[in-house]
């Protein structure tokens, strides 16, 4: 007869080893990726020891490039951003100047990483001596709306 029937169990080809691996490990593969915060925190700790600098002052470009590379290795789409970081007082010696003399904002050049439109910065605390009543944590991670001191100028800085 010309009857169409489903194949018997014996007739169904077995999954290849690669198919079995993919089926069993798809969740593990995606869930095992370290978080952005974890990668940034671990790298910052290594760089602080490597450079001997708690704030990584004047090392933001190198730190950002290395963070970008680590994030890309982990599967994130990360870029380095060049921009301004708004500080309140460019001078840390408050006694040398009259109060209010530097009311205008000052934006030094700074580099950080961006992942999916969000800031990831492991060297922002270098500006803490120049901020009035605010302190940046060792690792910044969040939207530009949460951190208005950041002004991106060039994205995907090499």
C-alpha cells in the first residue's frame, strides 16, 4: 500500500554526540557566563595590584581597553568610549583658592567601557578628590541617566 506511516524507533537516526552535547549544555553555556560586574571587579583588583595604584589614576585608557577585551572574551559586546567626566573642582588643594572661585564645572578627558548602552568604569574613583559631597565607587555600572557626570564623545575608541 501507499500508506504513509511514522518511522519505527529503530529507523530514527540517533543524535550525534554534538547534538546531545548542545541539548544538554545550552543552559549551562549561557548561565555560566560571568557577570559584567564580576569581570570588572576581578580585573580592577588585578590592575590595582599590577599598577600599585588604588585609584588607577591616569590609567583609564589602558584599564578600559583591558576591560573591553575581557568582556568580549566572555561573550559581551563591549566598546571603549572616550568622553568627559564632570568634576566639581579640578584642584584638590582647597586652601589654595577662595571658596566659590571654581563654580564652573570642569570635564577632564576620561575613558570607560560601554556594554549595551551602559557604562562600565573601573577607574572613576580617581576623581573622588575633585567631587563635592559625592564619591564614586571602585566599579561603576549603570545607565548614563544614573551617572550624569559622563559625557560620551567618541564611541568604539581603539
